[in-house]
C-alpha cells in the first residue's frame, strides 16, 4: 500500500483540517419506512465506525422522515436530508452525492442492508488496491421476494462474477457492449471525486425505471480503474421489495414504465453528444437494446394478452417502429421455439402469431435493421417448422391439443 493511500485511509483530513469520514453511505428513502429501520441498524452494527450516512427522504408520505431524524438525534453519523417534494431516486441520489463528505461513497437502498463487516472489508480492500482504483465492485447475497428462482439465480450469477480489472473505456465496454458486468450503482464503492464529477454531469430531470443504467453509463465513462472483489459478499439485496417484480400490471402502468426507460435512454444520448473522450453513442445504442429487451420481457410476462398489441403499438411512438418490431419478433421466436423444443401442439391462434403480424405491420416493407431481419428470419423458420409438423402429424397434434386444453382447464 502506498503512503498516500495509507494516509487517506487512516487520517482522512480535508483542506480545512476537519476530519472527514472514510465512507459516505447514501440512502434514498421513499415509501419504504417499514424497512428503513433495519437498513439503518445494519449501519449501526458495522464493525468499522468511520462513516456517515446521508438519508435522503424524498418527499415520502410515510414516517421515513421521523425515523431518519430520530436515529440522527441519537447518532450524529446519520444526516437526514428531508425533501418536501418527491423527485425520484435519481435526484435523491444526486442530493446525497452533493452533500457527501467522505473519501469514498456507496449507495444503499432503504429496503436493503449491509452485512456487519461490510465497511471493514471495504477499508481493507482499499488498502490492498492500486492507488488509481476508483471503483471497487463487491459481492452481494440476494433474497428473492415472490421472484422466480431462475431470475434470482441469473441476477446473482452476473452480479457476483469475478472479472479482471478494467481500465478506462474497457469499463463501459464490458457493461454495455459485452454485457459481462451489471449496471446497478449498488454493490460498488466509488472514490468520491469520481462520483461527484459524474453526478454533476448528469441530468437534473426526474428519472424512473432504468435510472441505474443511465447513472452507471455516466460514471463508467469517466472511471479510470475498476477492480472486482466479488469474493467479498457485503450487500444484502432484497429483490421484489422495490419496483422490480413479476406481478401483473396494466397496459397503462407498463407504458408509464416504458416512458421512464426512454427518459433514461434519451438522457444517455444527450450526455453522449457532449462527451469527447471516445464515441459514447455506440454504448447508448447498446444500452437502448438491452433496456428494450428487459422492458419487452416485462411486457411478455406481466401484461394481459388482450392489451399487448395496443401497448406495443403505443411504445413504438417512444422507441421507434423498427425497435419494437424487432423485440416482438424476438419474443415470437422464443415462444415458437419453446413449442417446437417441447413437442407441444401448435395452432394459428397462438398469441405470438399476432405479434409477428404486428411487427410486420410496423416495419411495413421499409428498410429494416439487421437486428429486425435476424429475429424475423429465425421466427419465420420456427413458424414454418411448426406448421410443417402440424401437417405431417395431424392425429398426434390433435391429441396433444386436447391434452393441452385439459391442463389449461
């Protein structure tokens, strides 16, 4: 460990000579007071004590402000920042970053917790790291609340993947182009200088779903060195308590989420237009494609079949006709292949037949993207295979269809 880093860890002193905490923990709180107390308790239980916690109560209608001020009256390391009006998690984080005084900072959601040794382990990780490291990605344990096991396992596998150190553009590339690492701003420790500079360059507009992707896009574009310590399982993440879940939603609610995703994507393009170090637009394009996949997966699972086509058509006004058509073909491809692979009966009344027609209507013989053409070719091949199988084995398929109807009942 360098003398400079040793001094930073052991004697964090600002220019005025006032001791600063080593860590600033930024906690946005909105409508989750039932979990906030346990979240704050996880900080009070830390074996390392040199920290501050900025609790940004974002115009919350519950008693989060009372909890924050009560805890702060007993422990001065807690700093309540009470906002009268609700402005969303992104701007709450921005407020917390602005007021953070620690040398390093991390985000903690109010419905999550840190393990008891988290800050102690992060201090040791800082001491062991190279002097230029400004992001340390650490591991998490995940608790799924009414979430499918495969969803939890997939998120945990990516979140705790041990990757080699990344430098400069490699950091943003590994996230958005290569999809090797996640884009959540949780589960990372940042140098405060990096975080303050990044958030100062972020939009002052309210964001919603997908805000983490935008925030990490901006942070990773200016980060110099990221290291992975996913062997340190320090964050306790409760998937399903917040906005991420698989419960059915109305088409109107889904379109609201779609608009929020699009707001973050457009903010990404605005940032890319002013960024000069390398071509940022290609990474925002990658972000858009990935966000659309997540959004349309949500559409596939959570929106009622009766509303699917109408909300898909409306979402094309946000993201473009070709982009939504490509996603409809992707999902139709997957459903068609599922029937083929599992030897399930096929009929022309399958929901994905409508999705194919809708996609073709959206493209309307224009010059489609390579993404659309690729999905369309695979989808139509699967569809032809299903139709040919139906013709070749009518009696078997009739029997399978009857069996399917029995189970549906």
